[in-house]
């Protein structure tokens, strides 16, 4: 083989080979060597086998993955890919061969294998597709429909969309493209940062892939070949954010058991056979758990139980049947995942190439921006959004009603012209016709405001955008605080006066930001405890896996702006709650600076016993520097920038990138967490592309 591996000063792999197949093999092998533990965790998560080595706490996830048929869907999608695009299927297989070639070496360096007694397994050709599905199956937040069902049944139909907002269960991002007439170089810049649950190791991997056909730097998803989301080929660069589109449906199913043990489901044409079988989930330290996996004509059953409080009446009139909820999602229906896009992106030279490539994208649905060295600019939505009844996007719909079927062709995807600059930050805008819940407009508006302030943008000056801590969402609560002038104690009045003089910046060292967070948390807890929401405090009859979408406290926290002026809590009670919150904070110990309580809380398959190591963070949910906690319950931040980047179309070597930890997933490696200090400061590591300035790896 002709494979060469180079490293930059941060340990980022730069790979060179004679053809795309060898390069895919090299990408798989170097990823396995650098991140063997991460890859094995992702493989098991995609198969629903994590409880076998992580214990009973993972049963909920494993059950969902198996019932949702993720691995089987990945197999279907690979079969479709092999039939329709054999070269891409071979490219995926080459990546998998590389992973299998490097796993043993990588596992020998990763202490987690010895700690759990896990031996590295074998990746199958469909495993990358399954990893992609498991990473993104909850991306569109279909459990929000379960929440709306609860609100409608328990609070009233008129309040179904009261809590509509981007919340902790949703992945978002910032992104912007600045045209050449607004940059110092005269060439475009593409920049941003994806917001995800922070995992250690990180969910993005800096890498370079070079062969005679292309030479691309970007951010890969470990376990997936190519550069799906963020890349720079030298002549064109692209980036994405979550479009917040709604493309997954939940159906209320009626099922019945036949004398022979088979299962039937009630559909638009009456009762029809449903596929059913059992699977056994192994559990470390516990007994195996046997589950039944059922799939109807709509899709796999993911909740085997009530479809809602009380459930629907039996339309079929049969006895002995039961209720369930099925999930319909595009790859399961079409057998397409869009992997043919991945090598096409690597070969792209212009925005026209990128545009044509992403026409084949499926899941998740993204807003994409791109720019090229010819002055081309692109701002569009990519992905598969089914056309169906509006009710499908809001709540559970009856499986037996033909009005809720999907149309044969997906929805047309919006696009718009870029004038000066364009911003994508999950707000209602370009993708509005495709979704229901979007992020508040604060991040998008603030980025636009900052970009408007200059016509000489450089890669270095974008740091001011990435790290902006202004918190526009505080305005409505501060207005309520301003109204609360009468009847306050001296200590509460002092809290009020400090907040009204605060600059609204969520800086880590800010005592006033810590004070604001304390008052906000007290308001959220009191609102969530109001008698108007009593019915929503009862546990929902759904699996614990969906709790982030179904818990009242987080819902109130992220809809606080709305609930301060709208909803079932009377205005007089809202004012009283704000006064009580000021009194509570005034009577207690002075809150710490924001960074003392607002600390990083990354997810790890094996939690680190040294929790004190995680640093304090600036920013907040609606800041451009978006670091999400759950006000009223915890200031710890589980979601933040999983990477930051700026792609310079004038000179690729002036581009920059950063991830929260480092290039290596191996504890003790010099590059395990060496990027964390830069990430905390908002700085970017340089993108080095001159092979003379890289170190060749031997062996």
C-alpha cells in the first residue's frame, strides 16, 4: 500500500494515498488506532449491545435501538447502496477494513478495554451506516411529539405548542458565510460551531484526506468515512447546521395477538400481519432481558404500551388487543441514507459540485452553506422531508387513518441567495416550512448584528463572533425584575438593582451573571411548581430514554421567555413568582461567579471519578457561545460547541479549527486533551497543509 500518515503539532492525522480506496482504508485504520474505545462504544450503541459491558443502565438505549431496527435498517441501506452505487459501497468497505486492521493496536493502548473486560469486535460493512443512524435517530427530536401529546391531554389542546422551543434534547449549531466583499482578503469565509452533547472523546475528529483525486481537510465523525458535515477542499468549503425539520412520525398503533403467537396491526385497510420476533439483551452483572420486536406497515414499534393517557378507543372492536407507538423514519422507508454524497463532497471543486452532491442527502436534514474561490455562494436545505398531513408533525396520529400516510415524493427543499452574509442558527427562517419547533431567534440575530459591524472580516476576527456571551434571552426576565419594585426587602432590592445594571454578558468570571442565573433558576422552579402545571408533573407513560423531552422542569426552563408573558399562569402570579425569586436569592449566600457553577459536564461511557477536573464555562443556551445547562435544576453544561471552525477561501492555511479535547481518544496521550485550553479561550488551532511542516509517522 502507498499509505502515508503525517501529524501536525496537535496530533491531527494527515493521510496520503494513491487512490480513494486506499485513503478510506487509511482513515479507518488511523481512527481505530486513535479512538478504538470510542469506535467500539459506538458500534455497540448502534447494535443495541451496550448493556453487555456497561450494565443495566444502558438497557433503555439498547431496547430502543433494537425495537427501532437501526442495525437492520443499516443493512438495508448498504444493500441498496451496493445495488445503486457500487463504488461508494466499496469505499465504505475499505474504511471498515481499515478499522478492523487498526482496532487491535488501538485497543492495546486504550485502558478502557481492560477496565471493562471488553475485547474489540469486528466491524461489518454496514456498521458505519448503523453508527450514523444511532448518532442521529434522536436528532430531529421526535419525542417532542410525546410531550405535546401529554400537554394536549393534561393541560388542554390550546396549549400544545406553548413550550415550543429548542431545548436540551435537540442538537443545534451556529454557522455563517461571509462573501468576499465583506472580508479583508476579498475571498469568502465559512465559519461556525456545531452544538451537541459534549462527549469525551469528542464527536468530531480533525483530519486531512489527500490522494490524486482530492485533498480535503475537515471534521469527520469517528466511524464514518469521509467528511460529511464540515470540509475544505482548497477551492470550495462547506458547513451545516440542524435545519430543525420534522421528518419522523409517531403512529398510535392497535395490535392484537393471534392464536399462533403472531401479531396483527390495525392499518388503513384493516387488520394486517405485523412482523414480530424476540431478541435477548445481555446485561453485565444481571440477567438477560428478552424483548419482542414488532414492525407494522408504518414502521417499528418503539413503545410497547399506552399511546397516551387513557389511549384511543379500540376502532376495530376487537378484544385482547393492546396499544403501542411506532416510528416512521425515512431510511427505514426508502432504504436510502445518502452515503453516496460523502465521496462526492470530497471531489467537489465548486459550490455547484457541493449543491449537486447534497441533492442525494437523506438524514439528518440540514441547512448547508458553501463558498468557493470563484466567488460562488450556497445557502440551502438538504435532506429528506416527507410530505404528509400537518397533524403528523405535531403529535401522535392514528395508524388506521389513511390521511396520515406519506406522499410518494419528499418535500421540495428551500434555498436562498447570499447577499453579503448569511447566518444559520436553527432559528425559524429558511427551513420554516419544514418544521414546527425552532431555536429562538437570539443567536441568529446576534450573529447577524456582529457581522454587520465590519466589512473586513478575517479568520482571526471571527473569534469575536464564536465567543460572544451577550444573552438576549435575559431581556424578558429583566423586564419582569424591573416591574418588581414594590414590597421587596432591602436584600431583594439590592439583587434587583444589580441585575438591572448588569451588562447581560454570561462571562465565566461574572458575579452578576451568576446572580442572574440564580434568580432565573428560582423563577423556573416556582413556575414549574405552579398549580397550573400540576397535571404535567405526573410521570408520562413512556420509556425513561425519552425523559429529557418529557420532564416539566427542563420544558419550563427553555420556554421561560414565553411563559413569562403567555400561558396558564396568571400575570399576577408571574409577578409574585419573580418577587419571591428575588427574595430567595437575596436571603441566601451571594451566588458564585457564573463559571464556578457553570462547568463542563461531558458524557463518557465510563464516567471519570475526578469530576473536579472539568472547567468553568462562559456562555449560555441562547448566547452565540452556546453552553447549555438546565436552569432551575443544574448549571452544569452538557451541551456546547463540539467543534469550532473557520474556512478561509483565500488561503486554506489561514483556516482554523478546534475540538474540546484533542485528536487522540487515549488517556495519557499528549494529544488527549491538549486542545481544551484553546477551546476554553475561544481560540482556534491552525490548519496546516504544507507537508513540509508535518511530521511523518513511521511504521
